């Protein structure tokens, strides 16, 4: 079974700071997805990364994929309170395997 | 486009009772998934349908859980009898093509078993 690990599990950061969330997975896959989940809400698709070296950016979030290292990163630039949420990565194998999630809290 | 519809939003039952959840996927999406999300964890796949056929139900506790997808559109997930550890959010998702398209999730059903 494909394993997906995220770190950190919890992240508290001040507004205006930068930080990176890491997603490691255990077997080969060239498709990786990032989702956002607000408390009590469902998952919203953020990024779809389809090949090695893929980089996607939306606002203050940038995601990248290194399939050789089996690593994806979600970089947060100049965090704002509205980014507070739980972020999941998911890897596509014979099904979608989700990471444990990173709970991000941005403090004013 | 209309999103994935799920009902009910919340359900509270006693252990050993039965419960059913309903899902209507995005129109044209052939693949439908049911996920279980326990508080503080990532979603775990229960069952995947392609049209009205089951693709993967390896993690579905078949002694108590059942699911069907009638005519390749709507789907129901049933638990009978429920256990305390079934308390979770049950998410339905759909996609155009399996594995290669992002999942579109419904709002989920929060089940509490007492």
C-alpha cells in the first residue's frame, strides 16, 4: 500500500512569514494533488501536479513535485489569516492515497 | 456546474442501529468514491465505482457496510449495524476519469454513533 506522509502535522505561523509543508510518498507516482479543508467543510482542490518538476502557483501558495525524490512541497509566502485551514496532499496510485494533513493556523 | 450533493448533513444514531447516506455526483462524472474521514485524519477510501461497477472495495468492512450505485449515477452507502468507531465524516467524491482527474468532494455527512 502506498504511504503518504506530511510534515509538519501542525503549523502555527505569524502573518507575513513564509513556510513550507512537505509531502513524502512511498512508491512511484507522477500525479499528486493538494487539497484544502476548512473546519467543518469538505475538501477543495488546490493544485494538480502531473509530472516531475511541475510547479503550480495560486496567490500565496506554490506547489511543486519531484517524482524522483517522491516529494511534493506546498510553499506559503507572506501568510495571511485566510490561509488557516488543513492541507492534504494525495497521491494517485491504484486509488487516491491521502496524507495525514497539516493543520495550519496563521496568527495575526 | 452543480457540485457533488450529499445528504443528510448530520446524523446521530445509537450503536447497532442502521443508517444510509446518499450521494449525487457531478453530471457526467463516471467515477464515484466514498471516503471515511475520522477526526484528525486524512480521508480513507471505502469504495470506488466506475459507472455502476465496483472498482475497489478492498477497505470496505463488508460485514456491516454496503454500497450501491444505481444506473451509474446516484449512490447510497449503508451501515448496519453501526459501531461507535464508525463515528466519522463520510465524504462522497466524483471525478471524470479515475486516478487522472482531481476529485470533487461533497460536503459530507457527519455521523455520530452513541
